[in-house]
C-alpha cells in the first residue's frame, strides 16, 4: 500500500526579504502537495545548529548558520506521495547555476549561498527537521478538493 510522506520546506531569509514567498509556495501547491504546517519565524542559534548539524566543520558552515538567521524564514511541512524527492525536484540543484531552468532555484536565485529554499533530503531527515521547527499540534491535515467541498455543501443544505 502506498502512503503519503511529509517533508520540511523553508523559504530562506533571502526569499522572505525579496517578497517571493508566495511565488515559491505556489510551485509546491500547484504540484498538488498539501500544506499541513506553515509559519514565519526567526531561526534561533540552537535550531540553526540542529538543522545543519551534518555540515558542521565544512568551510561554508559559519556563513550558512549566519544566513539562515539573517532574517525570518517561512517554514512549511508539505504532505503528499513521494513529496520528499518531488519537492527536491521542484527546488533544483543546490547551486542555482546548475539547477535546471524551471526549478525554483534556477528561476529565483543566482548563488548557492543564497538559494532561497530548503527541502529535506530524505524521509528520515524530514522527520528530524520537522521536529526542530514544529510541534505536532501545529500540524493540520485539513485539505479538501473543490469537488469534496461542493458535495459536502450540497449534502448539508
Ligand atoms: N551551501 C553553501 N555552499 C556550499 C554548499 C552548500 O553555502 O558549497 C549552503 C546552501 O545554502 C545549501 C545549504 O548550505 O542549500 C545546505 O547544503 P546541502 O549540500 O545540504 O544542499 P541542499 O540540500 O540545500 O541542496
Ligand atoms: Mg541538504
């Protein structure tokens, strides 16, 4: 049996500051993924270090920790079939210059140091990252299609 996955997505501070949050969220919504968690927050030092623990010690780590805290992020949990890999596909490669045209990073960014969006790289990473940014009671599962809304409405009038 197939089940839906969840992934952690963030519009990074450069995306928020540039006012392209809506454009980025739209890519994921248009694909059909369901937003089950969404908030703007200022990333704490603890959250930044937990989020990017795998990169500790790399040359770009200090700049990365500074970047992710350089302004608020818009954090999201998306749900859907194969959403972890699917969202990464929509995001494109880490370096916007290598990302395929049509992906978020190719279309909205120029530098890998300011690549506008984060997405978990595996189901395990997603579970770990979601817990860094969200409490379970902040996640909702309330999406409905238009046809479901129409039928529910007609059945109740
Ligand atoms: N990063 C960077 N320089 C590098 C590699 C990565 O500034 O040489 C940043 C970039 O913002 C990237 C993040 O560190 O999104 C995490 O790197 P990772 O390799 O996990 O890329 P991602 O999973 O975000 O594509
Ligand atoms: Mg990564």
